[in-house]
């Protein structure tokens, strides 16, 4: 179980979210949106100086992340053929459903995530309504919310695994 | 709360947690958690355990507070 990637899968998801967040911030600061009076809008991205360097660095990180992610999945699938991680299924890969104990732990973790969203979404909607937040930071907020769900899920499973 | 004497009965048959787990089709961790009283198994699993240990389900599991009744 120690080398089971299904346990660390939420951390990989979080890393992916943080990479996307990097792109959002980069584009958010480098892009200019022009709204026209006759309808429609123009979207312009100017990559110069530091933005260009950052974009290249981000691309390297993405390639490195994807390579490492795919390698780890291949390693996991080879080691645990009964519990393969597949990108073609609709079900989240981090679910542990080996038997009724693991189903119960997964249920506990997903319940915590549900509770988190039940509170966090209305709070976030309220904050977005009341504060003048830019689109970039709104997206960053949503991404942080998404990362939070994986952290809660991971912590619950980790706590269980450490007691096994 | 559900109490049990799974560990004691398992020892009677000299089963390891892994062996018993294999017999009833669960993981070793599940047997460990049941023995520690941290997980209440389903009726199906309880019946499988009773069958594997060749005893009645009431010999393995009982409700807290019913110890006096059992004794």
C-alpha cells in the first residue's frame, strides 16, 4: 500500500492545479481584454521580457510534470495490475475501493470534501459578489478551492493509512 | 458499539491476518481494523468470518454492554 499511487494521486492533481494557476496568473497579467461598444471583445497577449521567460519556464515545468506523472502511473500499473490507474474511466482515480474498509474510508473522505464545498462555495460566491476582484483572481480562487478539496481528501486517506 | 473476539478465534485456528483476509476476500488491514474494534464489518463479511472460523456469528461479535449476558 505504501507505493500505491492512488494515495498520492490527489497531490499530483494539486500540482497540476498549481501549474494551471501559474498559467492563469501569467496570462492574466500579460493579457488585455478590450470590449467593443458594438459588441464582442478583443483579447491581446503581450509576452515580453520576464513574461516570455516565465512562459518558457512554465512550459518546461508542464513537460517535466507530465513526463513524471505518466512514468509514475506506468510504474503503479505495473506494480498493482489489479488497481490500475486509467485515464479513460470517469471515476476519480484516488478512490480506494479494495474492500469494505477502504470503501468506508473513501466515503469518509468524500463526505469531508462535500462538506467543504457546501461551505466554501457560498462563501466564495459572497466574496466575489462583494469585493471588486479581477477575473484572474476569481479563477485563482476557484483553482485554490479545487486544490483544497484534494488536500482534504489526501489528509483523510493519509491519516487512515498511517494507522494501518 | 460492536465488540469482538476475532483475534482470539483467529489464534485458535493459527490463522494469520493475511490468511484469514484471503479466505473471506478482504485486505489484511480490514481484519486488523475489525480486531481493534475500529471498523464494524457488514453482515455479509461477518457471516463469511463466522464461516471461516467455523463458529456462530454471535461468538465473534456482540454489542457493548451485552458482555454480562454473554458470560
